[in-house]
C-alpha cells in the first residue's frame, strides 16, 4: 500500500506533519479529513524495493533519490505544446481540470514528462490554482505562460487561453526555426574559413619559411607579417585558445547577470544589421501576445503586463513599462506606445490608434504581428543572402593574401641566387 507524507493545518491553526498509508491519493485526503486536518501538501513517498520484494534500508532509498536527481531531464517544447493543446481541448469539452490532468499524465509515454504532469495534478488537487502549480516549475513553464494561465483562470476562459498559448508556441517555434536555419550556412562558412586559415598558418607556411631561410635576402613586408603570424600561432596557439575559451565563458557569465544582460541588449539594439531584426521580432511577439489576450477577454492593462514579458529584451521591456503606466493613467494605447521608438514605427502606431478607436484592437494587433513576421522572414533572407557572399569574399581574401604573400618571394628567388 502506498505511503503518503503530509503537511496540514490543525483545528487550532498549527501545522502538523506526518505519514499515512492509503490505497490512493483520494483515500489519503479522506483520512486527513477524518482526522480534522486541512491539507497543505500531500505527496506520495517513493519506496525502494529489492528483487525479493523486501523494502530496502532508508540509506539505500536516499541513494536511489540522489541517482534520480542526476537523471532528471528537461521537458521538450513539443511535449509542452501537446500538453497545452490537449488540456485546452479537454476543458473545452467540459472535462473537469483535475480529471483532465489525470488523463494527460496517464497517456504520456515519456516517464519523466508524465511525472511532471502528475506533479502539477497533485498540486491542483491539494487546492492550488493551476497557474500557481505551474509557477513552481519555472524550467518547464515560462513566466509568460504562467501569466496567461493566471489571466485565463481569473476571467473564466482557461480553455480559450490555453488554445491560444498553443498556437502562439507553434508560431514562435516556427519563427525561431527560420532564424536558426538562416544562420546555419554563414556559421558553417565561418568555421570552414577558421579551419583553413589555421591549417595554412600551422602546416603550410613553415615549409616555405625553411626555403626562405636558405636564401639571404629581404622578404616583402606582407610575407614577413604572414610568417610572424604563423610563428605566433604555432608557439602560442594553444595558450591563446585557452585564454579565448576562458574569456568566452567569463563574458558569458557576466552577460548572464542583470547588468551585463542590459549592456549586451543595448549593444545588440544599436548594431546596424541585427538591431532592427531583434526589434522586429520583439514587436511581433508583443503584438501577437497582446492581441491574443485581448481576444480572449483579458483587460487591456493586465494584457499589457503579460505581453511585455514576452518581448525578451529588458531595454524594450522598460520602455513598454513606462507606456503601461500612461495607459493606467487614462492615456490611449497608441499615444502611450509612441515613446517606444525602437519598437514601434509611426505606421504601426497609427494602425493601433485607428483600431483602438474602431474597437478592433485585438484583431488588428494579430494582423500586425502576422505582417511583421512575414517582413521579418524576408529581411532574414535578405540578410543571409548578403552574408553568404560577404563570408565567401572574406575567406577568399584571407587565403588569397596568404598565397600571394608566400609566392612573392618565390618570384624573386632567381634575383636572390644571382
């Protein structure tokens, strides 16, 4: 029989903790009710069993728990999308939330994903709201996801919000896939160029250097520079690689901090080619999220507070936060967003203002997001089509410079011999 550990409120308001044996979770809750306890937390204890059916010592049980922690994995984005869409369908069909969660974790084939859904179910059965239960797993449910679920629970349209979250996840995954696909070829070209350049400096140049050493004569300046670079790479290349790797991880740690992330985001926004693309992507996410929430019946200010979390760039989030304050003070959305010049163009602000006056703001925001995503797709293709010949030109320039620099003395060898 399963064993459950509980934490509950007694009649006098004090916290009681203990364990009890029950046929299942509902039976455990009934036993606690009979004892006059109000459950705060109820969790089934995992019992380690040996091959002969006997219970293992507590020390071995703890070792089993430790090994389980090391084997924990992250829930895939596809599994989260399926969970969201199926939960929306079940709720729309009139299935109670607790029963829908039971169906979801029982039908999930992947064990650790099923365990996560069961954990959410157990918290909800204990009396916690779905949003609060999801907030306890920030590695699975992003803050924007939890905020939208909370808005849906508050407004009584959780099934609608979940369906729109699933659609949003699908579109965002498709957009990110396009960005990654567009970056693959330039990255491959850069790696090939780096590999070829390293091989030339380490293996190709030293052979010519021995030949030039036997001929007494002044080498061209470009040849001396190439030979010097080859000597530095061969003598200090490993040390330089270690320093670069250390610098990379150090910079990554600093940029992951609050101050470093803000500095990096400002640099990205000000960059001539990447900055406009990042701003476009953030605007598309913001407009689609806000339009989705407004279409589901979420109030404007609450929808703005949720949508701003989807932007991703803290510099732009701060700008939108100031606009939200103006809306709270009675200002119109289009006029309030006018200060976010990095995020919204004049034409977009005009469309938002007209839609706000006509009462079709939700549909217009979704349409703006769709148009922006289409423009972003075209801009990405243009940027990649520009990056490919640029990378090829740089590769040819580096390799060509090395070959010319090493062949110039060869052409003058006859003069050196005379």
